[in-house]
């Protein structure tokens, strides 16, 4: 069943399923985005996630389109106070179309303030409940690049200091433009530094971390899960279906019409050695137990103790309805054992 869970130590309750929106503006029209919002809110979801960068794949022509679609829905439907809206500011980027000076993005005051004003305008709201750093300012492997290996410090290591970034966010909280802050695509070291900065008075405490997490990418469990539980910085899990690969629709090199990888060829994270055989094992398990593989994979994510909310995304209403049906899938102790047995053999092929 759909649960209400605490968003860190903020006192805010969010639903255990969050509506992801990154396809709106490319794969989905405004009308389709509105229909998804109507359906999800009608089913009890109160949590919506977006970003200034969306829709995805990112490009100048569609940047901000997802927030604009949410904004027109909010203007038409109202009820802003009943929703928890999360958005993100882009981290260090060379995309010269993100900022007016054509220099790309950084997590400093001038860039963050430009980003928040744009997001508020597009969302047609006075505040954002959870404002997340989409990825760090420092140079680290992102979105599956380099896997989980960290070999050396970057040169030059010219990151915007974490204390500086957190200070900007603190001023935005004081001004009422954001309520709480979060991280995304962050490491255990990064989370610990943000927490330390907050504890020493440099800015607000982070409430959540949005990282990839699914059956074939469970690296969050290695170091971040303990931190999430002990520090109340819960996971907002993205890509719970591994960009659709865990549905089985791409097995054997299949490229169904209209699917994301077919359209955009951006599934590299899930096309590494060992991925397909691992997915085959999970698909066989679902078949053996008479479960829908998508719902099984989603239920696995939602039921982790360190997960605050599972961010689902869909391009069709049928997909959205099926995804929400995952809340009725029971993860029994026996099924947990089967998951762990497969994971022991096929550990994290798509970190």
C-alpha cells in the first residue's frame, strides 16, 4: 500500500512513491503530463520531482519544459499547499545554454540564484519544498561513468566549497524561496561533508539524497544506506527500473518503437558486460513466481528501509497505472532471499 514517510527531519510527510517527470516536454506533451499528474494525485501521491535541466535528454530547446508543464497544471488545478514539489539546480556543467553568460553552471551564488528564479517562474509557485543539487560541483564519476571506482583526486580540484554552496541555500531558505535542501548523485564523503557543514552552522541540514538504485545497481547499500538510516537522509531512488531495462523490453538487443533507448540511444549505463545476464535472472524469477517484472523491481526498491520515496516515471498511462500497482506486491522473506542469491552472483553490473 502507499505509505507516508518522513522527509528527513523536516517534519514533512511524503508518499512512498514519487512522480517523476523528466520525459515531459519531449516524449510527453503538456496534456499527457497533466493527465499523469491528475491520475497520480488522484491515487494519493503528494510528491513530485523535477529539475531545471528537464526534459531529458537535456538540450537548449527543451530545458525547463518539464517545470513549465507542472506550472501550468498548478495554475489550472490549484492545491499547491497539498503537494511536496522537489526540483534541482544543475551542478558543474559545460552546457553553455544553461546560463546567460554561456559559461556553464557552477554551484555558487550567482548560478544558484539564477536557477532558482527560473524554476520558480516556470513552476508558477513562490517556493520549492525540496531544492536539490542535481550533481556535485566537484569532479567525480557521474551517471555510471567509471563505475564505483575512485582512483585519484581531480586536477585541478577547483570545486566550489561545500560550505559556500550550503550558505547560498541557507539564504534562500531565509528568503522563503525554498523550504529544505537535498543532494543528488552524491557520495558518502559528500553527504558527510554537507552534514558537517550544517552542524557547524554553515547552512541548512540536507533532508534527502536522490541517487540511482535498482536491482542491478545497489551500490547505495555499500556506504550510503547506513548514513541514510543513521542520519535521517533518506534515499529518493531514481531509475528504479534501470531506464526500463528491468522490464525486459531491451533484452537481446531489442529496440521497441517509442522506447527511450530506441529514441535517444542513452542506455549506456545498462549496456555494460554482465547486465543482460543479470536481468535475465530477475526476469526468470518474476516468471517463476507469476509476478510482473516491473512491479517486482519497483516493489523491491520501495520496501527498502533506507528509501524515503521511489521515483517512478512513465510515458504512457498504462505504464503509470502498472507502476503504481507495484505497491500491492508483497516482498516476502523468501523473495528477499532469492533477490540476494541473484545479487551474490551478479553484483552491481550497472553502477
